[in-house]
């Protein structure tokens, strides 16, 4: 084995523990861990896993909710040379069985109340005890002092969200994620003095790899919450315990719609990060008007690149509120046509990437890997425009563009127009089959609580702001929109439901 060079995921924590051993690294519920304590717990977790007969390269599923135990298990897998497979805690049935089976997980670490969902015959270990305590074997296990994994070894299979097809396991190496952590620290101005709260699921790459691990690398004190509880988040801000928050647009929309959003003392919140799906410009304008001193960062990317690809910094928002920014430190991006040729600035095309952050391909899916990495670039599936200053704007997912009467309509533009109506809480625009139009532009709307609005009123409102062919032909009203774990609206489900 080649000598270790420290470019490993667990090495990030080890260095912070040596630099600031007594600083508090993580708080979860009533428990807190200094960097030294957390590093030791990770080494004990590595020993527990290897004592189960696992060998480096084996896949280990993780089926649990947010907790300190979840973080320790991930880093323990990394230290032991195992491949961590995070699994959406909401999955059941065949969706759950598919990821366990397709990844070939030799063991699944599961919260006790979730374990019975797993397929029969799957070998399991508890992530934590039924009373939320850490497993006793973690405290009694020896400290692992075996060989370090290599930087080129796989450390995680990040399954894509599966908004359009069966999820694919992006094969992430230690080296790719460590590159991505440095990109996140530099682009998002993460520092040891920040007080971040981590409320989104840790099985999702954005919360784990754009924020929690980079913040551990920086030496910050991190608060982990079970879920994005608006009351708890606002309490932590008011108490001065949290000044940095990442959330997808759906959570920011929910916070901005709260009756107490205008009355709570939120001046202590210094950094606001949004991403995982497109933020409607009217919602961002509302948030900025309420908290004018708050620094907003737009984070964009996808699981296959670790997942951070571009960032729009606070001082870059003026005049380009709909932009996702410019590529981060280790990412090269361009916009291409269907033949893979770069298009002029201002011309829509697919955004493609080259980067040491990229996955090695999809687990046991050679055809999908070859298709995604054709021409020497990774094809994202996102339709984008680049301007003369290097800023990218995401127009839509390639598969979500609507062909209405032979004219392509970007759903995001229609959504932004409808979000300016006071009665619209949330909206998703899709194309539905239509004999005349091929696909009819259709808006699926969640009305704001206590508001009533008619279909004709919303169509007329859209026509005031858009060319008539872009305005919705129909408006459908629902109580809520279907989403995946990262907050992305599942337009595929809407198309299937209303087709």
C-alpha cells in the first residue's frame, strides 16, 4: 500500500483535532463533543465496524435520522476504508430495497425504529439505542490505529435524487470530497468563528459535504438538529447560538411565510445559504428586504460533483438575482449544444463540468457512466446560460423544458412570474400532453394560507409579465407539492399525476 498523504475525509477531522483539541466540534441534543473526543469516537467506530468482519472496500448502508451517531458512523467508515452508502430515511419498500441491493451493502447501520423497514435478510447494526443513547460497544471498542485509506479509494456512494429515473450511485473518492471541502470553505467564507446549524438531512450531500464536513475542517462549533424545525432554528438565532444557516428554497419560503418572521429578532443571523433547487427571485427579494444586512449565498451543483459547483456570493447578487454564480475553486464549467460544442455567451445550452471533485462514475452502471462523461466532460442535465463575466444562470433541467407549440418554454421563468402574486405560496410549472400545443404550460399552485384565488386571475397575472405563449394554459391547485429529501420538487410525479 502506498503511504498515506492525509487527503482523506477522516483526515480532515484528525487535523482539526490536533489543531484545536479542546474546542467543541459538535452539539446534538444534550450531548457535545470536543474535536479530540469526536476524533477518538470515530476511531472507536472504525474498530467496531472492522470487528464485524468487514474489509476495506465493503459497502455499508446508513439508514438513520440526523444525529451525532450518524456523523460518527460516516467518519468511522471513512477511517476504516469502507464505502458509506447514505440512504434516504423516508424510503420504504422496493425503493429502499433497490439501494441496499444495488450498492451491495454488506451491513446497514440503522436507527432502531427504522430497521424493520429493511428487506428480510439484511444484516444490521444499530446506529444508536432505542433511548437515543450511543451504542455501548462504541465506548468500549479499542481505538483504531490501522492503515489509512488512500486518497483515490472510494469513500461514499452518493445516490442521485432520482427525480427522473431510478437513482444512481455516484462513486466518490476521498480525494474528490477533500477537494470539494476546500472549494466550499473558500467560496462560502466558512470560518472557525461561525456558529452553523445543520438542519437538513445528513444523508444528503449538500448538508454533509458543503457545510458540516467543511465546517469541521475549518474548526467551527456545529449544532446538528433532527430536522429543519422553524421554531428551533429561530430560537437558536435569537439566543445567539447560531449565525449561519443553509436551507433549500422550500425551507426559506416556509420561514418567510411564518407569522412571526417579521417580529422575531433575527439580527444575529449573518450568513444565509440557499441551494439544492432554484430559489424564486420574488422570495429572495422578500427575504433580503426583511433582513437587509444578511449575507446571502446561492449554492449550486449536484451529487456527482460533491456537490458544490458554483456560488453566487453576497456582493454578486445585485443585477443578477437569478444567477447561480461562477464556478468554485476546483471546477471548470462551460455551456454546450447537443453536439457537445461550446456555445456563445448568452446562448442556452447544457452546462458540463471538469473537476477533481467529480465522481468516478456510477456504481455498476457502465452505460450511464459513459453517457454522462462523454467528450471528456460530465454532462449535468441542466440547461444554462453563461454571460460575458462568467456568471451562469440555470434556465431549467433539460428534461423540464416545455415544448409548447414547437416553442421551448423554461418553467422557471413562468414560476418566477407567478410567485409575484400575493396569493401564491408555492408553484411548480410543468408541461402536460396536449393535442394542440404538444405540451400545455401548466401551473400547479399551493395557495397561501387564508388566500383565495381563481385560475383565470393567475393566468391573467402571468400574461402581464410574460409573452402570452409562455403563460399557463391551466392552473391546478394542490395542498402541497411532492419533494425529495433535498427539497427539490418532483415534477415527474406531478406530470404522472395530472397527465
